[in-house]
């Protein structure tokens, strides 16, 4: 101002303002910091100064927009194996990548990449097999504004995969027992035994056969 005067700012999301802050100290160089604003929001403001004779001047309406944190979307867990999984997500701003993970929502483990990007991918390794994991992703932009996702889960795979090839699901069988055939794979490379409804099967490489698996009247479930 060209005279010593006080400082006041009215502000809000419309030209009705609704909020104000002031400094009664008389000065010609004015500065007021407005706090507790909503991220990613346009604000209207008007300044007013009053001199020692209680004469006031006000500016016309002006606007500014607050900065916004990154928006996180498209969170996926993929490439899941017995001991690893890859977490991917997108952001609308270039941001860092952080994944918190663990067997509970307390997480306890973190992996991060400091590079700013909008396409994020972190591979978690050293996981326990056949275990449910909770995870949450976080991204921080160049203005140090941060967003975090809600909790998500994935389950690591079992090292053993069993497929029943005979009988077919839903097959009608009129005998008191049946031969069950199937395939088995164990990614650990260890020798694997197979038991079908309590009957020990014979394993030939990646195939197994269980003879005389007993049946009862009505529906039967074959469990390996």
C-alpha cells in the first residue's frame, strides 16, 4: 500500500468468501498466510487494508488453486508365485512408489522406489508360500503431497498343484468304488505322496492312480 495500513484477507470457495484472517499491524508491505485449505481446490480472495485514519481500501476478487496429492488408481497384484508377487498401480501425477505389506494390516515390511513416475510396479520377494498377505500402496509427488490406498490382499501359491483327470466332475457311477487318476506337480522338486479319500495312490512321475476309492449312495466328493 502507499500508506501504512493493516492487512486483512477474505477467502473462500465462492465470491461470498466466508472466512477471513487479519493482521492489525500497520505496514506498506503486506503478507498473510492462509492455512487449513482443501487440496486441489480453487479459492476466491479479496484483500483489505485500513490506515490510521480508519480509511479502508479493498481489492477486486482474485483466485488461486491449492496443490493436490496424487490420485491412486488401478491397483493390482499379479505374477503371484509361491514366494513373490508384483504390485502395480497408476497415479495422475509423477510420484514415488511405496508398498507396505505383511500378514496383518499392521504390515511390518516396506519396499519403495524413489523415482517419480505415473506407472508404478514393485515386486515383493521372500514371501511365505500359501499365505495371505495384506498390502497398501503410497505415492508422494514432487510437492511432498502423499496419497495412500486402502488395504488389499493377495495369497501366495502352494508349491503343489493337483488335478483330477478321471472321473469327470458330475459323472454318474453305479459301482461301490472307483479308480481315481490325476496329475501332480511340485515346484519344490521334492517327492510327493498322494492320498485320495483315505486311499494311498501310486505316483508315476507327474501322474497318480488310486484304486478302489469307496463310494456311497448319492453325491460323493473326491478329496486329494
